[in-house]
């Protein structure tokens, strides 16, 4: 019977409160489980990729003069031709495969450094605005993941990527036309080695997933394609402890950690974990406090009833167990949240990860785990509610009956009232109304706080892609970046700024070794293409290059470095101390920049050649001298596109914050009105106007709301400094959470607007309220 | 003051229509002390709520100084209650977080004349309790605060719904004496609802309501004094 009373209290008398809390918990559990399932799946993708032998590094062996002489004599090519022509052109003209040139060299490297390798080839072309990447089938490394079918065997067969198959509704046996030639789909595959498959041949431009198509033909068809080709060797370490391959042995070496394509998955996983950590903790704390507050309200509302029941002879444990239905506050929405997230996760994963070309593992949440989570939380909530009720019910029945709503102002209330005493009667009455119920007062403060933190966080996150892109645009003023193949004189290149790269190591303050690239820039004031701006002040600090090294914010945060610190960098031969001369706007990367003069003075080593150069115009050099030319605009677009997902996430967080903050605020005002309903009706019966009543009973709550927002600002600053600072160390980027005046004003403006909307709804309710019977009716 | 003609009121409870008031006709003059008697559920409180402007959903005419309450919009009704009416409830309905003084101040805010709160509290015998909270007062003291709050508005009519219902006889006597004085000294019309037939002897008009209808109206030429009432 008593349980029935509790059920009726929740479902009938307080249905608004009950359903609001349920919605909040539903959203939180949906969000938490979606993030957990997504993370589970991303990690499964990662595991699958390992099973398919995803590359550990990319490289091209360096041919010594002796190697080239042997190669020339073996294939009867004159050394003059090798000097004159692009190496790829030579191979094409003489129908020589890469295996023929690098074969012996590769075997030696594999043996000496403990890895296996395989050549990776892909060709690029564009048809009707779609960017095609034709990938040659791999046997050992970066193997295809066949979701359906098999590799193309016949000349008219094609393997297509899973996204294209989905977009164009293709299946095995479907027809697919490229450049007016019809192919039959023999397989649908994921491409684990090419986690971000939408890259251009330069490796920098990222095509939009919507317009990119990855296919594979048989070798004969692939070789027949006369298109731009990207070739590299992919390696997988066979030894436990990878050995460092010296630069003298390889033309270039790109480790998995530095590979933007492969890094995206790691970035997603670390980003996802960061969001899980922050959002779920924040949401759970909101829900936890809400639950506690609702329980206290429930008890306070029923104290008189329970006093009477106790007087009738009911025992404490009988009364305590009558609160068992409070478990429904958790079981219903969490179960629904899990169900919804299981149903929707497939779609959400697809939208959030449309740039991944790995098949979605579709791993749902482990049933045992879900049930355990729900049970633990339910037991926790029940234990918590029983404890609170026990504390309240310790008093004897007569005290329980007497205490209800007639308690005199306690010390806190008296201090608050004295502190906020006003001369105007209505203002004073408003304060008395607000402080009447400290529970509601705190609830409104908390809703302002929650609203503030959520909006500040989503705004902080939404600025991240733009900040990345803007810092890039602001700093890098070149149009082209060319990476040189060999020691080349660049004085012929118009307005070029050369740079010299050394790959070194550092020991961080935590004694962790880390790889860095020290880039010494040509100290040419006229052609200064790289500008550095201080992270804090935004002041141009490019001239500091001559006083030490300039590092980026992520690197500084990761190694706890500040301007003026000394950093020891070393290679196999010797150590050198460098001074941190500045921390610039960049948010990722382990590149340390300095000037050529500082490098030469400090390392006692003359820079005789450049690793590459920056220029305004497209360099006209023999292509054999330039390994790669990167177009700045493409790089800029790539960065922007790479972080586009953050906008979706921040948008979702903003919506969530608005929803939760809105619900919380509505609940607060609802409780404020509900608990003060008799007072409102009394004033109304006496002839107080609606505007006077609104002023006294609703509008005053704008102050605790503002207090909540005010608290949320330093809290958020602290949260972003501590939590995000720590998380950024383990991630491979620095997530700036800046709290600008614009953000604060937006939060305040938005919260006030939301408050106004909620207030108007309740003002209308007060206006319509003529239920004086409630006032006249005697309550138990 | 009030001319009531054919006042009816019904509630619909599902399919069942409950006729609470059935065509009541009554005239009330300024300065009268009227007692409305009747059994529970006879419609007394509903009648009082309509006259006080709390309940606007009724049929018939309720004229207050020639103005029909039925024609008042919400704003006019608020003004009517603000300028003319005070209520005293059995359950006191004081604001628990306000002191005695502040509770009376809630009434004073609405009056134009702004009488002194201290004088009123002196009159009701609560001067020394003015800084106490309702939870620190006895039932009789709470009702005296409610009376002070009602008087300070300087209303033309005070509606009292069982004002002594929850009080012992000696306290009830004090409350009734305050109401009688208020009626006599300030010429305020008092409309009192009670079950207590003895109390009816204090008033100069007694209205018996039975089953939503006026059973009889008795004009009392010489009301008894408080001392002669048997509680």
C-alpha cells in the first residue's frame, strides 16, 4: 500500500518532475553507452587492422652511388640518363619494376633491422567530380578486408570500397562503370592500411568522403592504367623492439605515429575517450545531484504523511522500503538509453566515422556489462535514498508532523536575508521567497552552472577546427613546400626559404624519451614564410628563432615546458642543450623550429644543404631533385576537413547542454512554483497583481541562475586547464578550451533567454491559476 | 453593498453534475456582521469564494456597489480584491518564512492609507511577538496575525471561513472579539462562515444555507454580547 503511495507520488502528483528526471537520465545513459559502444568499435577496428597487418611505417630505401651504378649496368641505362630524368620515368621507359631496383636493398634492410615489407601502389584520377584511388592488391601488408566476395580475377572485375557500395547500393555482381568501361563487382572491401583513404597522391589533400571512391583491379588492369601513381614500401616490425633505421639507409621513413592517414583512427579513439571522460563525468554529476535533490524533495513532501503513519505504528523499515519505487527513476531510463543507443549506434557510428574505410564491427554493449551497470547504479540509488530517508525518519512522529513547512528560518537563511536586505518591500519579499527554499535556490544555481559548463565546453570545442586551421593559415605564408631528394642548390629558385631537418630525441621532464624534428630555417628576412605567434599573447615571435627553439602548445604542454627552459636534444653521437624561445599557436606536432644561425652556433655544425624549401611559386626544378611538393592550400583544406567532426560533436554537446540545462531549469522553476503555490495563491487572493506575483515568485530566480553561470566560468577554466591539459598529453593534439568574453556573454545571453522562455511559461501558468480551492483546502 | 440574484454554481464530475448553489438571492449592507450557517457540503464556502472574487465561474448576478462581478475581467477582479476584500482562513495561511511584522506588511503593501503595522499589532495584542516566525506562535496568535493582515488592508468586507474552527474556546473568544470590534469601529462588513450556531447570535444577520439554497435569513435586532455566548 505504501509502495502504491510512492508510485502515485512519482507518476501522478509529480509526473513532470518524474519524467524530466527520466529524460535527463535517458539522455545521459544514451550518450554514455553510445560513446562506450563507439569506442569499443573503434578499438575493434584497430584490432582488425592489426590482424590485417596494417603497416607500422612507410619508407623508400636510399640508393647509394654504388647501388645506382649496379642498377644502371644491370639494366643498360646510361648514368647520364639517370642524371637527366625523373627516376619514375626511367622505370616506366625501361619497364623496370621497383622490386628490380630495390629488391636486394630491401632484403638487406629487413634482415638488419627486423621487419617485413611490401610495395604499396595506388593510382589516382578524377571522373565527374569523383576522386578515384585504385589500390593494387597487397599480399602481406595492408591486406584488404573482404566484407563480401573476393579479389578481382578477371579483367572486367572490380573490388569497391564499402562506403561506395553503400552509397550506390552495389552488391556482388552489380555493374559499375568507370570512364565508360563497365566492370562487375567481385568484392566489397575495407582498406585497413588506408584508414583515411580519401588522400590525394600528394598525401595531403583529403577528398570529401562523399566524392571519393576506392577500387581495386587485377594486376593486369592496374598496370594498364596510365594515371598518377603513388608508390612506397610498407613495413611491419617483426622484432619486439623496433630498431631505428638511420637516415643514410632510407630516402624517407614515415612512422605510424607520424602518419596522418593512420593517425586519424588513434586520434578518434583518444578524442572519443576524452569526450567520454569529460561529458559522462559531467552528466553523471548533474544526474547524481538531481537524484539527490528529488529524493530530498520527496521526503520533505511526505514527512507529515510519514509522521502520521509512524504515529499509527508503522515501523521505520516499512516506511523506508516504501521508497523502493525510486529505483524506477534509474532502471527505466537507463534501460531505454541502452536500448536506444544499441539501435542507433550503427547510424551514429556511420555518420561520425564516414572517413574510415574499415567495416563497422557492429559490436554492441556486452549484456552482462549493461545489466551490471544498471544494477550497481540502482543499488547505489536505493541505498542512497534509504539512507537519506532513514536520517529523516529517526525523529518521532509528532516532530515529523510539526516540522513540515513550519520551520523557522535557519542561520543560513537569516544570513542570506540580512545580506540581501532591500528597502523596497517587493524586493525584500522576493528575497524571502527565494531563500524560503534553499533546496530550490541551490537547484537553480546548479542549473545555471550545468548550463554554463555545457555551453562553454561546446563553444570551446567548436572553435577547435577553426583555431587549428587559422593558426596554420596565419603561420604558414608559403604557397608550396618542396621536399628535396638530395643535396641541391636552391639559389636558383625564386624567393625560396630553405630549411634543414634533423630527427633527434629528447628526454622529457618525466624521463620519457620522445622523437622530435628540429627544423632550422634559413635566416632570410626577405623570404620569411613561416611566422610564429605567441600562444598566449598572439604577438609575433618569429625573431625569437635566433635565440633558441620555438615549440608548439601541445609539445609544451606534453613536456611541461615554458619559455626560457633548457631542453637537451641528442642523437647517437652527442647531446645539445637548446633554449625554449617561444611557444606558438600550433596545437600538434613534434617539430621544433629554430634559425639556421642558432643551429650552427649551438650544434657547431654548418648547414651545407637543405632538406626542403618554401616558395611562393611552383618550383621549376628537375623532378628528380624534388621528392614531393606540397600545396599549402591543400594542406589547409586537409587540416580543416580532418577536424570537421569536432563541429558535429560540439554541436551535439551544445544541444545536449541546452536540453539538460533547460530541463534542469524547468524543474527548478517548477519545484519553486509547486512548493510556493500556496503563497502565490494567497497573494493572488489578497489582490496582488500577476506582475507583482511574478516579480516575487519567478523573476528573482534569475539571480541564482547568474550565480551558477558565474561559478561555471572559473570551474570551466580550471577544468580545461587541468583535465584537458592532462588529456592532451596522452592525445596527439592540444585541445584548447578557451574562455573568451564572447563565449561568456553568449552563455549568459543564452541562459537568460532560456530563463525568460521558461519564466514566461510559468508566468502564464500563474496567470491562469485560480485554483483557490487548494488554498482553502486543509492539507494532511 | 452586495446584491445577489439567482446565484448558481455547479461542478461537473464526469457524467455527474453537482449543483452546489441553486439560485441564491441575498442583499448585504455595508457594516453588517453576517453569519452563514449550514452543514458541511451545503455550499457555504463556494458562496463565500464567489462573493470574494476567488471563484468567477458562476451563473446569476453578484453586484458589488452596482458593479456586476460576472462582468469583471481578470484585471478588474484583481483590483476588486485588492481594494475591497480581505480573507481570514481557518488554516491562517501565513507566510512561514516571514516574521509577524512582515506578514502584516504583506497586507499593508496593498493599502493606500498605509496604517501603522505597530498600531495594528498592538490592537491584536501581538506587539511583543512582532519578530517571531509563525512556527513560534500558537494557533490563536497565528489567527490574530491573519486578522491584523486583513485589517491593515483597510477592506470594505472581510470574509472569514471558520476562523475559530481550529481554536480552543478562550482563544476563539479573543478572535471573535477582534472581529466584532473591527466591524463596529471601522464599519467593515464581516461575512463569517461557521458551524457554530452560538456564534450566529453575535451577528445581526444569519443566513442558513442548506443543500445550495438559502433556507432562511434571520435578522437579529439585538445581537448578544460575547460574554453571553456559551462556547
